[in-house]
C-alpha cells in the first residue's frame, strides 16, 4: 500500500513540473525560425557556388584562346632568336635605346601597348609592324563532324582580344644591367558575356641572348 502511494505522488510531481514549464520538451517557434534562417543562408551560398562554376565553364574556351595567343607570341619570339632571324638588339620594344650590338641609337621591332590580334606578317613574327597588313587572325574550329577542312568548319574572329608584348631589361642585385637576359611579359585582354570587366591572361617569362 505504501509503495502505491509513493508511486502516485511521484507521478503527480512530474505532472506538476510539466504544467509549470520547468521541463518543457520540443522546439520553440524562435528556435525554428533561427534554424530556417541558417539553412536559407547555407542554400543561398551553395547556389552562388554553382553559379560561379557554370560561369567558369562557359568562359573556359575564351580562357584557353587567351592562353594560346600568349603562348604563340612567346614561341614566335624564341624561334626567331634560335634561327638567328633576329639580332639581340631587335628583341625589344620599338624605340629601345639600349642597342650595344648594333650601335644604333634606336632599335627593337615589337610594338608597344595593346595591339589587335593580327596574323604574323612577312617576317613570321607576331607583334611587329607588318602584322596589320596580314589581317586579323581567325580561329578555325571543326564542325559537327569533328574534322578540319570541311564545309561545316566554324571560323571565330578574334576581334575581342588584344595582346601586349612588353620586353624589359633586367638588373642584378647591385643594380647593374644584365645585358644577356631580358624579361618578357605578354598580356592578352579579352571580354566575356559573363563578366562586366575585361579579363586578362598574363604570361611572364625570360629570354636569353643565348640558346
């Protein structure tokens, strides 16, 4: 009988605590609202990442074209040096005054500043004065059959691209000029439909007087 009374009294105390709110269970409305806000922020951030990934995929072809335009200019310059087509004084921007090999007051054949993408001129070198006469460079892509030289090939003009070739002298740790080594910076600037500001691809390298 005593055991039964004790059990009933415990049950009554538990019920009283529940009524008084001292041992509530579940979530309050405020907790639910905060959880939904955190979840919304996370989902919005995730959607932004997906959008950025899609934009990068859509501009990947233009990024690759810019990289190739920079590489072709650098390869053209190195090839001309290796075949002795250019003298060391020539491998500078137009109007350079450091011409020790030729003794001229001015040397250099590479145009300064941003230039349209022209085909290589009669000298076979990109970025020189005779390129404009050769006309704008056009990218040829294979058509639906995946083969070049067919009637379904696609020709993409490179009107939206500009290239800058900057060749500058180098100095050693003491500030003395290094006559046999120069820095080459090739910048290709282009616009895409996904970005408001132009994008740039920069190729930085060095060229030595010796092969």
